[in-house]
């Protein structure tokens, strides 16, 4: 079976998840990934996951020229199944065009509630914003969300999104063979990065405000342990610069790296902290970077947002959101109890192997595709 994966931006951070699905489906299917790119290259998180077809953005990404982009993607999406990632005009819209023109079967994957930003506004402001930005594709996200009912199957990550879309639960998960602590020499990596005498807290991913990375800096200031440092692997943004200015000790900023290198940074770190803020967007989302430290048997501290407490039950620490004092207290406990932290990390890997590995994802996707055949 041929499967066309439609991504909204081949250069964007979403490609880490698209890449995971591409790798899983490529075990049994002929997979090709299609979409426009805002940058010159495909996002490093994708790294050889499947063949890629670039689509040009027409009209500087605005309507009506943007409609040509959607049409081009629909024509290139020649798979028996078109798997659209997020309900955007150039993903779900193009997939539904392919369904209409040649009866392709459509699966929609939803990882974030982008339309939620529209619904959070009062009704008059919704319409004013829509009319003001009507030429911009993002103005139509609420309409695209309604069009999700025409997809043959929907997969989603969080409980919130599963209920909203009537979707099949598809955890983001990770490649537990690549993310295997036994494959990496932790001591050598720590010497290479000159952090042998430090406790490293790692953030690897797209730095965004709702992820609360600045709260880690505030917690470190309260912790008052100079041997504890934050290492950030990901794009250099204004938010990263702001975090660096706020910290008494500047974080170790590595910059973006290929997804295949992330296990090395997880190997050398001591702790992963995921302090999601309690916002509607974060409540609908689950960070994909949650499963990779689990697979690497790392102790994890997260906040009581979305499904994170359920995922870390019995194998991590959960504190209330927007409380750097509680983060600092949990950090201190993990650092001062290394045996307990190591045991929690081992339980996290066992849970990841069972529930969130590529094998587990493959079993779910096989069920989704089987229901397509039944239809």
C-alpha cells in the first residue's frame, strides 16, 4: 500500500513526529512525505525518515495564491491512503481534495489544538480577527477543524483531543532501539562536554513559552546549587535569549541537532524537567519529548497538565504548574536521592517499551488501517 504523509511545514518542529510515523509505517508500507517548506532544508528531526517531495508556497503563503500550494500537494499525494498531520488547509484540505478527486482514504492526525486560539476569543473578536486575516491560511483553522468529520479515521495524542475529534489514541512514543541507554558511553560523553562535575537538566526540543523553560531557570535560582545546570538542545530563538539573560548561570545552549543525536544528550544528562504551563493549548498537548527520556531511563519531573501525570504514574515526579518553588523542591529530591531516581528511570523505560515504543505504535496504526479496509 502506498501512503502519502502531508506535513504543514517540512522545515518545522512538527517533522519530528511526522518522521516517527514515517519510520513506523515504512516497515510495511511504501511511504512518501509531501509538503511545503518555510526554510531551505527539511527539519533535522526528520533525518531520512522517508522520501520527501517539496511543494512551493505560492503568493507568499497567502490566499488566493496559497490555494495553488494546496492543489499541488493534493496532486502529489498519490497514495492509497493520505495521512494529514494537523487540520491545516495544506494538509487536511489537500487530503480531502485527493479523496474527492480519486477516492483516496484519509487519516487525520491531531497533536495540537491550533483552532483553540480562535475559540478562546469572544464571538465578536473571532469574526473581526477572521475578516482581518482572511487571506492568511491560519485564519481558517476553525473551519478546517469542522472538516475533520470527513476524514475516514482520526488519530490523536491527548485525552482532550481524542474526545474532541472522536479519535483513536496514538501516543507519540519513540524508537526504543535508538533511545537505549546501553548504546551510549555516558562517562565519555560527559567528558566530551566538560560536565563531569555537574548535574545536567536537559531540555531538547522547540523552546516555546507554554513549555515553561523559564520556570526551570527560576527553580534553579531558588535551588541555589551551582553544580546544577540547564542544557538546551534546539533552535536559537528570542525566548532562548531571554532565558539566558534571566539565569544567574547561563544555560548551556547547544543549538539544533539531528534527531539521531538526541539520545547522546539524554545519556549525559541527569534529569529531564517538563514544566508545561496550565494553558488551554498545553492542556490539549503532550510533548513528544516526554517519551524519549523515558526510553533512556532518565528521571523526569513534569507538571500536572494534560495526561502527563497518567504517563508518569509510578515512574516520575509531578508537581503543580507555574510553581518554580515546587520544581526546585522536586529537583533537590531527585538529585539528593540518586538510587531512587535511577529506579524510577528503569521503570520509565519498562513502561515506554511496553506502551510507547515503535512496536506499540505499529500495532495501533495497523488497527487504524484495518478499519480503513473495512470501510
